[in-house]
C-alpha cells in the first residue's frame, strides 16, 4: 500500500476525540475534504497506527449534527 498517498489524503483532517467510549468504540472526528471523499479500510488502518489503536475492520461512519461535511469514525475496541 502507498502510505504516502494515504498520508496526503488524511493529513490534518482527523483528530482523536475518545480513545474508548461507553460503547467500547474509539471516536475519531474526520473533517475537511474527508467529508466529501469518506474513508476506506486503508485509511482506518493508517489512523489506527497514527494513534496506536489496534486496527479493527469493525468500524462505522456516523454523521455529525453540524452544518459541515464532517463525520465521526467509530472503531470497535472491545473484543
């Protein structure tokens, strides 16, 4: 996988909100151009590595309630 391409796509467009919430999810806020393009498994793998979170294919996108194109990425951290 070309990690430099993934890095350029994601750079400065996400931030960790909660390492583990009550539902056992890691919550990442994605914003900027990611609101239009979304994310895929490779992107989620990169984000998990960036924050030192174990990668899981059990993730989902949840829309925010703001007027922008941002969304939350919820990554399951429980087994």
